[in-house]
């Protein structure tokens, strides 16, 4: 899907299944424009009655008409009260839900090269701007347009000469607002960009709080926060100053225009040119509804354009690194994963994996070992379809991975990483990932993951805390294992799953993984424990992105090659 197409879809979310509320909101905005015209006529009629103008309506008649206008205004405002908030509420819910749904369609490795906080900014600060400056301004334009053209028609019918004077004096506020309003688009985008940087800096400070404290870098981090905070507020200040200047200059120019019309109207009244005091006052009042739309129009259109630019910016970001929905569906996995001459690099100039040839058979356990930077994690990420820009072939049974849809692949593959993410919810919800499963299935997964003692002690409704802060490292890893078992994954990838655990817990978790049956397990391990290593069906040794050796533990030790050196050094 192109960014342009996604942009159109994002915009369509405002109106999808929301047309009734939208039409009533438009109707109320349309009719609201007539309220001001009715008020202007009422002021004119009362003034003429009070001035004793010949042919004026009777005082009682005028009051009855004004009462009707007020009643109509109340009904219109009630329609607006119920329809406008309902339309905007549903529009923003659908807009953000659709954006988040598209966000979940990104590839599993998307946020290695994308800024996650930019999306937080887009769905919070930018969404607020879109609500106010696109949805709000659209409805405002309707009421402004009605009051503008209605006022112009009434004025032309009443006095073409005074209307011509009004149009001439309006040129000043038009010129003023046009010169200042166009600068708003670029400033709004700058505010969005700096807000994303600010949110990123706050996130970094909070996530790296332990590091900050341990290195006593509070002053330096505070300085970085201050720098980003000042940049953001500086751009917001520019935006507010432009908006304020548009408003102030438009107000000043509007006052001058009104005084001009009032002066000419008074002159015509004194000269007996068929101009009554009520007509002069009505003209001055109607001038508000001519000047206001014209003076505000450039600013309104600029704000609207700036808001749409934020929608387009989000669409372009969402269009990056998305999983292709088309491709083969693999309903099962029975034989093996086979790599034939696989080479890969995150960029063309730096290849990380070189001519990898390996086969991982269903139901067996494989250990991947090697020094830092040898390509272990890259290989595992590649098996999760993190990228399709590799050379060679990766077969899942008989299907080449490039031809398999990512969604289908995730049905059979699960991954356990060193830093297991745990939601701030119950143990049960973290195991089930908020899905519905039979009670027996959940209990079986918890038992096989050796999480049953913890659940008996704490209960399945025990809250895990923010990112599992109330769980131990081993408990978090067992939750991730239980997730995979409940999902009935046929393939389990473990990337340094025990690296952050103490030796005893690391051994227990590794033992739990090796005890799993009927699952292909590919485990990156830094812990070269003889008892565990002997249980793997094969150990694959990587060095500088190449397979240096592979075989059973005993065979590799007898060869006294690279694996032997790694094992000896670790002991």
C-alpha cells in the first residue's frame, strides 16, 4: 500500500460509519450562520422602532419575531450540542484505532530503525492538532461561509452603495491575514517534529534511569531534557505568536473597517439618502460577519493544511516496514528449516552472514554459540522474517520464506528474547496475550512452562507491574515460554534468553526449554554448561558470520577447534 493510499484511508476514518452525526454537525454549523443574521436584523428592527422610522414594524411584532429567532437559535444549538461532539469523538477514535492497527502490521524488526516515540507523538499531540485544526476548522468554515454570504446578500439588498464601501475597507484585513497566515503550515510541522524529539528524550531518560543514577549523570541528562524542552517550546511560541498576530492584526484592521462603514453610513443618514439609523447599525454589525471570515480564512486554511500535513506524515511513517499481507500460508510445520547459501547484511556495504548452510529438523534442539558480533541474533531474527533482502534460500518444509506471508509464519514460530516484555496486567493475560483459551489449555501451558508453583502461590490474577517489575527474571522467561506453548508454536527461537539471569535460574530456564517436546528449539546461548550442551541434538558455532563448526558436544570437543577454545576460555 502506498503512502498516498494510506493517507486517503486515514482521512476516510473520520467519516466511516459516522455520516449521520457528520450530516447533523454540518446542518447545525450551516444553521448557526443564520443565527447571527437574525440577531443583526433584530437589532436593526428595534433601532428603527425606537427611532420612529416611518414604515417600521410595530414593537410587539418585532419582539415576537425576535422570540422566534431566539427559539430557533436554541434548537439549532441543541442539535449542535449533540451532533458535533458525537461526530468528533467517533472520528478521532476511528482515526487513532486505524493508525494503531496499521502500526501492528509492521515487520517484527521495524523499530530497530524507526523512532517509536514519533508514533506516540503522532497519536497524542498531533492527533489533538488534527482534531482541532482539521475537524474543528471544517465545521467552522461552514458557519463562517453562511454568515459571510448571508450578510453580503442582506447588505446588497439593503444598500449597494454602502456594501461597496464595506468591500473596499475589507481589503485591509484580507491583506494582513494573508501575509501572516501562510507561515503557519511550516511552523506546525516544526512543532510536531520537535515534540517527537522531546517525547523521545523523556523516554530515554526514564528507560535509562538506572544508568543515569549509577554514573551520576543527572546534570547532563537534565541539560539534554532542558535543550529539547526549550526547542519545543520555542517552536510552540512561534506558532502562538503567528496565530496571535493574525488575530490582533485582523481585529485592528476589522475595527478600522467597521468605523469606516459606520462613518459613511452616518454621513448618508444625515444627508437623507434613504438610510435609517437601524440600517447603519445593522451594517456595522454585519461587517463582523464579513470581516471575521475573510480575516480568519487564511489562518483557518493554513491550520487545516497543517493538520492534513500531520495526517500525511503519519501515513508515510505507517507505510514503512510493513508486512506484506499476500504470500503463502503455511498451516503446519513437519520437517525442517533449511538454509542454503544464505548471506545477509542490514546494508549492502556490510554483509553480516556469509553463505550459511544449515538444517534444523522438527522436534529437535539446536544451540547456536559464538563470540560477540558473530551473527547469532541476526540469524535468529532472519528466521522470524525480519527481512527478505537475503541471498540464498530459507525453506520452511518446502516453502521458501520470501513466499510465506509473515502473518502465517508467526502462527508456527515464537521467539523468546533476553528482555521479555511483560504487560502491566495479570499473569493470565500475559500468558494468553489477552486472548480467550480454554482453562485446561492455560493450565497445561503454565504447567509445562514450570510456572505452576508461582501461580499457586500468587494466583493467575497477580499483577505483573510495569514491564514485569514485580516478577523475577526467571518468572518473566517462563511466562514467555508459556505464551509459546499456549500458541502451540512448532518452532521456538530463544535469543540469549538466560543472559540476564543468575546461574541457577539460567540453568532452570534452559532445562525447561530443553524438556519441551514436539517443538523445534533453536537457542542462542552464552552459557556453555556441559550438562546442557550435551542435550542438544546439534551445536552450531558461528565466527565472523560464518559457520565455523557444527556437531554434537562430544564431537566438537574432540576436534579441539574453535568451539573447544570458546568452551575452555569460559571455564
